[in-house]
C-alpha cells in the first residue's frame, strides 16, 4: 500500500466522521430524539457521584427501526 492510498483512506474516514458529527448535532435539535435513553424500560442507576444507564428498550427500538430501513433499502436495490 503506497502513501497515496493511505492518504485517501484517511481522508475518507475524516470526512465520514465529520458528516456523522454534523448529523448528530442536527439530531440533537429534534425534540423526540431527546427522549431516547429515558424510555420506560430503560434502567438507570444513580448513586453518589455516578450514573449508570442500561438503555434496553431504546436499543430494541433502534434495532427494529434499523432492520426495517435496511430491509427497504435491500428490496429497492434488488428490484429486477
């Protein structure tokens, strides 16, 4: 692998991380997304000086949404 290829890979990774950061900044402005992590069924343990969060229901919800979106994309791509 030459330095040109490594440079392209690093540039691609940097642009991808920057776009993901911008997407997360925009997502923070959506009020419905601020409830993620505090849905009924998510476990939150608070003590003196620490907080531990187990977002079980949020993880299941995001998994179902991702499965539906990916299935739709795959069906569109595999259309004859």
